[in-house]
């Protein structure tokens, strides 16, 4: 045998088994038939009490069930055999009904005669006498059933299209949100890097050990920030490590004018948060609160869990909101500053997250994030 003629097992398993398709079509037929049973019952009541066919309600119900079942087998069986789960062609379906109605009328009547033990000759003579009216009635009922099946199939198709469109819209919206988040995440203050490099250039000539320490902290900070920028989620432990590297850089620049504390409980170290969410808060606190203050100040970053909320707080003892202009403090800072934080929170959490900015006592400002607890 030529090796190229061998059958790939994956190709064999990829083809759905025939019995599975038959099982699906049989299930569909039973669902359709269950819908027809009440219609057959209504027809039996109509024939008994409106048309006054004198076989009694039970006899007429048996006739109605037999005729309706044969009609359903011919119509729906042909529809499923020709089109399967696809949308049928309406003219062809009507043609099947026109052919199926007389066959169902006479064949169903013969079956009912056998079931009820009636005289076949007498019943058939009666059927022939009323053939025109009953055929019109049976055909009308068949057309009504056809319309129900057509409408249901049309609704199923529209529903499937709506679900597919909904899924596509959700995928597009998710992609747009991810792109927006990546853009917002990338908008970290570039001036911090430029200022640090400028300070490093000046320190190399006058204080090489301090310049080396600053370079080490810059490398640490850049490595941590690049890792965060490429991730969708990060841990609080990593975020606090990134903030520590950033604050060490600022300490080299500001010297004794800057002090800080980072408070992260051990049980919250592995909690996941959006990356670099606190970075703009630190940069605003330093740029608008501490750098402009002659004596500098202190920054405290804390993480706490309250019931179903995770609270992240950046507190500074700088110039405060009034001295730095509250509106300016809230809109600028790190190019887009705190507006970046608000937009990211809204994109990620909607109304479930909250951002607060209020004065610290006796001086400074407090930036507080309340996030849904993971």
C-alpha cells in the first residue's frame, strides 16, 4: 500500500458518526410530534361537536390521531430527510403537504378502523362521501402545522443568528476593552524616566556611589515595570515591590526629604490586581505633594480587606489638595494621571469599583481605591 493512501485517524474521528445525526433528527421529529398531539385533540373536538361526525369523541380522537400521525410522518419525515436541521424551502414544503394530505386521510382512516374494530367498508364509504370536505379540512390543518413548523424554524434561525451576533459583539467589545486597557496601562509618566536619567548623569561626576545605587534601582524598577506592562493581572506582592523600587529611585533624587512605608499583610500578597494601578497615585503624590514642599514629606501605602472589598490607599503629607489645586491634581500628574486610574477602573469593574481623593490631616492628601475582593 502506498503510504500516501493511508487514512489519517484524526480525519476519521473528525467525521461525525451517522447514527449520531440520525439520533438528532429522531429527537427533532419527536419534539415536532409532541406539538402536533394537542392539535389532533382540538381537531377531534371540532369534528365531534361542530361537524357532528357521529363516531363519538373517543372514536374521532383515534381517527384524528391516526390521520395526524401519518401526515406528520410524511411531512416532517420528508422535511428532515431533505433539509435536516436547515431551513426548508417553503414552496417544496407546501407541495409535500398537498401530496401528504390525501394519503394521510385515507391511510390514517384505515389504521383507525383497525384499532377501533369498525367495519372497513362502512367507514370507507362514509369517508368517500365526505372526502371533499374532509380533505379540505385535513389539508388546512396540515398547512397550519406547516406554518407552525416554519415559524418555529425561522425563530430558531433568528435566535441562533442573534446569539452569534451577540457573541461576536461581545468578542469585539472584549478586544476593544483589552486594547483600551493596554493603552491606558502604557500611559505611565515618561518624564519620570527622563528626570531620573538626567539626575543620574549629574550624579556620575560628583557622587559615583550614589549614581551606582540610583542605576541599580532604575534597573530594578524597569525590570519590574516591563514585567507588569505585559501582564493582564499581577499580585499585590509584585505591585508593592514595583512601588518600593520607584520610591527608592525618588529617595535618591529627593534624599532625606522623602520617607515612605509600605504595609502589605502576608495574607494579601497573592491577591491579584490590575498591573501598575497604584503607580499614578504615587507619582501624583510626589510630583504635586512632596517635591514642591521644601521639607518634603512621607508617603504611606497600605492594603486592607474589608468584607468583600479590597482597599488600597496612598497617603501623603505633602502640600494637600487646596495648595496644589484639586482639579489639577485629579486630571494631570502622570500625563493622564488619575484620569487613567478612573478609566481603567471603569473598564475593568464598572460600578463595582470606587476611587476617592480627599484631604489628609493635618496636611497632604489620601487616594483610596475600593475594588471587588477576588
